[in-house]
C-alpha cells in the first residue's frame, strides 16, 4: 500500500464515520513512514471526533512538527482548542493558518465564529466577510457570516446568507435551522416553523429524534384539513421553557379531528392535568395507549399552519391545582408591600448563559428599590453569586424545588423580573406580569426590538442596547418600578 493511496483511503473512511478503520489505515501508514505528517494529522482529527481532545492536540502538534507550513493543520488544531473552551489558543492557531495562507476560508470563518462566541461582533463580522469573499462557494462560511449578522440584528442580511448557503448545498440542515430562527424572530412563522423541521437532519442538534413502531406524522400533513380522525402522540423535546411556550398549541387540536395524547414532563404534571390542553396526559415510562402517529410538540405550529395572525395569545393557558394556588395566596397574604419575584440566571451548562445571566454588580441598583418585598425564584446558580445576591435582596422566600410549587409562588406575586429562562415562560403562561431582561442578541421568541411579546401579553421586554452591558436595562427597570407605586 502506497502512503498516498493509503491516506486517500483512510480519509475516505474517516469521512464515512468509520473512525476505527480509518485509524487502522493511519497506523499502517505510520508503521512504514513515521514521518508522514498527514497521517498524524488525520489521527488527530479522529481523536477529536471521539472526544479525546487532549490526545488530538498532541497528534496534530506532531503533524505540525513534521510540517509547519500546512494551514489545515493549524486550523484544525484551533478547532480542537475551541471545542475545549481555550479560545486564546484557538485564535493563535487560526491566525497561524492565515499567515501561511491569507485566504484560508475555514480559518477566517472559524475566527468569525470564535469572536462571535466571545462577544467581539466587530471582529466577527470582519472575518466573516473575509471568509465569504475568499470562497463565495463555501456554504459553511455563509452560515457563520449569517449568524454574526443575526447577532447584530441585521436579520434580512442574515437571511440572505442562509439562503445562499442553502442554494449552494440544498440539504445543509444547519443552514435551514438557522434560517428558521431568523425567520421566526421577525414573525415569519409559517416558513420559519417549516424550516425548523430540518433540525432533525442536523447532526449537532442537541435533542434525539424519538422512534416508535407507529409512524411519525408526515411532514406534509396539515392538521386543519384532515378528514379521518387520528390519535396523535405528542412529546416534548427541548427545555422546560420551550415546552411551556408550545403547550398553547395543544388547545388548537381540541377543535380538529385529533385525539391528542401528551407525554408530560413529570415536573409539569400537576399543572398540565389541570389545564385541559390535551385529551389525555401521560408521563414517560407509562404504558402507552394506542395511537396512530407521533410528533414533537415543537412541530405543532407547523402542522397547524400557525402564522402571526392566528398565534394563540390568550393567557393564562396553564392553571394551578386549587390547593397549591390557595396555599400560596395564604402564605404571602402577610406581605403588604409590592411583591416581586427575582430570577437572574438559567442553566449554567448552557454556553449562551454567560450572555444571558446577570451578576451581583448588575443587580445592585435594583436592590435599592423602595417599598418592595423580594422573593427568590432562582433554582440554579453559581454558588458565590447566589449567596451574595441573596444577602443583597434579603429574600423572604426561597424558590421551592417542585415546579408546581414555584408556579404557586409566582401566581401569588405582583411582578416577576427574570432573565431569559423557563421562569419567564412559566410566568407568562400563568398570565402574570413579567419583565424579561434580554441580552443584546436575544432568542428568536422575543423578536428583535419590541418591548412587548407576541407570545405573552403580560410580558414587558427590556433589552441591552450595547452587547454585554446591563446598566441601561436595570436603569429602565428602575424607572418602570417607580411608576408602579
């Protein structure tokens, strides 16, 4: 086996996803030629795919020692560092690649992605445009540029880049997914939810598509016009916030020829059982009743052809068991001042949370509000931050762990102030006044510029005007609080 032929075979096998066999081919090459830099590099890529990033770094560095004039080597070493969160090392290696090849599209595009992650949007868009210019046919760099433009709220330009990527590679699922988020953010729901169905074809999507012996509801099905009645099994797929937001579509099915079966997250069960949104509610692990088709809750708006004109906006659409509701009203009756629930951080494992969450220095002015009794709605937080903020606000009630009890507390408050977490959706779905504090590039469901929410009529939105700066947001909240009393 010639080294070149063997490397071509190894690369082809690697591309097919058979990493073990590709590794064997590389080892055979290195047995004959231990100085083959390309084989060391490919072994590094295999290690990265297997999650062995420290080993991958060593292998790719071996390749660079043997050939320090290959831009791909530096670029892929940068990718490995980026995946571990070592952004400084990633940047150095991307720049090394560009020193070797100034128009190295992948490195330019990866730098755009890196600076987007670190919040340096000016550099991100600079490198994004350079990448797109260096190779207009590169569909991945188009998506990277689109993402940066979306973060800068240049949505129409972002959509143009996503569509360009799809024209270059029609089955590029990541481009379809990002296009869906951009379209939804400007209220183009019908096309946006259709594009969202591509998420299942994106290998990086965090949820796993469910499989049953019964068929998945066909993508062409419009539940508004089906003639024969069906039994439809519906399940959540993402976080609690997404689930709470999309529960509203269950009620639509009550007017269609659909018997709806909903698989409810255990923590939501006491609430959903009292909300009468679905014909039957089960939890994961229950013996499943018979059904004809299955689908994700997130696809309901697509299959019911929701657009901005017929979006269900009536709140509350979830209801509490009377014992929980009454218990919390009694518990909070003694507090005579304006009662505000506060939440400042979501899931700390979410990479976006560093942009969404607030620190003690951000919240400090809020603690000085007059004639307010504060209640803690925070369930998870950085421990030091939690302790200091709790001292600052002198909370009168710790947020209870069961979600139904937390909902009971929220339902008894005068106002909820929260960043972008499930708390915002829970308060909005209960029809409670909720002020949502949003970072500069907010999630699609909060639209672009409005201070009101399409999804929750009782919500008021406060947005960063400068990336990463919460000062103007808190100032606006304080001004609104002064109007309350």
